[in-house]
C-alpha cells in the first residue's frame, strides 16, 4: 500500500464555478465569488468583517500593518510555527520575541507568553497548532491585563472551537490559510478576520491597494484615491470560485477528517501506553478539526528512524517546524536562546498521513507499521 502524506480533496464543482466566473466576465477580485465566500464566513462563524486574501501569509502581513508598529515595539510569537507568522511582523518593523511551546502541547500558553513580556510588548500572536485550541482563558486574562493586541494565526484551525466559540473569533484579528495542505483549499489562499471594529475601515483600504475603492463602490465617495499604504492582497475570482466549491462541502470534508483523527487516536492510544510515544493532547475545552495527526517520539534519532522506516513501507510521514528562535535568519541579529519545549517538539514530532477520504484500511496499515517499528526496530 502506498500512503501519501496529503491528498488535496476536490468536490468536482471547482471547475464549474471557475467557468461560471469566466462566463460572467468578472475574473479579478471582490466579485460574486469573493463575496459569497465572505458571506459564508460571516454566517457560519460570525466573522462579521472578513477579507479573502491570496494566502495566510498575506493576511498576517495585513494584520502586522494594521498593528501600526512603532519603533521598539515588541511582538510575542511562538517559536514552533511556520515562518510567515514571524516574518509578517518582522517586515513591519517589530522586534520579535519568541515564546516557548507548552510542555503538553506545541501550543504556547499564558505562562510561556508571560515570560516574554516587557514594557515594550504591543501584541501577542498565538497559533492553534494542529487545529487544537490554545488554552484561551488564561491567555485572554493575560492580554487584557497587559493591554496587548491578540492575533490568532488560525491557519490550521478552521472549524475548531474553544468551548462553544469558534477559533478565529478571540483575537482583535485572526488569519486562516487555504493552502493545498489545509482542510479547505483553493491551492493558495487565505482569510483575514478583523474582529476589532476600529481596524475595519483601514483593513479594507489596505486590501484595495491603499485606496478608498471600497467606499467608492458603495457610492460613499465620488472617486477613489490613494489614501494609505496597501498592497495586492485580494485574490482573483478564480481562486474564490474554487474555494466556494469547497466551502459548500465543508461538513462532509470535516466529517471525514475528524473520523480519521478519531481512528488514529483509538488505534494508537493503547500502543502509546505500551511503547511510550506521545499522542496529541486534545483538551476537553476544545473541539478539534482533524487537520493533522502527530506522534511525539522520545528523541530525534527515534523520530528520524521512524520516518525512514515508514518511508520504506511507502507511508509518507514528515517532521514539522524547525524552531524559529534557532533559525539562521533570526540568530544573525539576536542572541541564541533555549526554548526547551519548542526544541523538543521540533526534534520529536512526526506527522502521519491525513487527508479527506482516508479510510480505516489505510489508517490500520499506517498504525500496523508504527507498531512494527516499535516492536522490532526502536531501541530500548
Ligand atoms: C500554513 C500556515 C501558514 C501559511 O499559510 P499560507 O496560506 O501558505 O501563507 C501560516 N501559519 C501557520 C501556522 C500555517 O500552518
């Protein structure tokens, strides 16, 4: 059996909607399909103000511009995340201060954020790794107490909740990704959610390349002009048409992914106890979205040996982030530090194959290979 790491899911309607967009004669952005997607996010998640972007990276860049960084401002960012989470704020002139993961999960927590606070801290970015919610209660207390702007990089967290509240609705701003590897995709795409009403007008201007074109199209002004900074953040109708086809099937997609995560969890749970590897900590305060399934090995050698063993059995499993606080770029202008949990997750975490339609047979095959590895190969 050959098990890929990821298989993008297609509903079959993507090309119909793209054809529809072409036939309508409107293929640039902010047309019918852009608005249909945005209306979907308003209705399903209550994201009253959201803007489609060409990627989550772009949405993070918009959030960083909206923060209005002043000289010396610091932004706290998880070390264990994708490079864009940090890059966006670095580009806007912020000093990045990296927070460690928790012991029990790759997510940051209130304590690891608190260790990064200074007089200059302006904002805190959190990542809900694997679509599993950060522990929001203490984090919200902390950001309120220190008057910080909270930004959720919810790239992996569509459809996930903290208690009964959707992830992406906690921060002043939040971002999502529709990259091919995420649950819902249009190849490359993203979303900026602006929960803070005071930032919405400016967000729309940035999105319209620094012009008041949004106000013009609502006939609030008679011409549109250059009024602020901005860039080309707005995806074409072709991307939004593709995405809309996926959104219409979101419940089916989620059902399949969540079931796959559940199967993994049921089958691997007993092995985890027997062989001592770690499983995702899914706290009872959150509902997760089946974005990914990972294990944590005892050390990097065991993890790399497991990746190699699975590859020989044609199961594609991968490691994840190299911690950003140790990256060549960051250490070129910052002292080296140690963040033990982020480094441990980087060394020990392995992501197992996960995609829409992954059946019990495939999952059982992957699990039996993991079991084989631990029974026969792993040292100790
Ligand atoms: C995927 C991902 C991104 C980047 O998303 P793009 O849409 O590819 O720009 C950023 N942050 C996290 C946590 C991600 O998982």
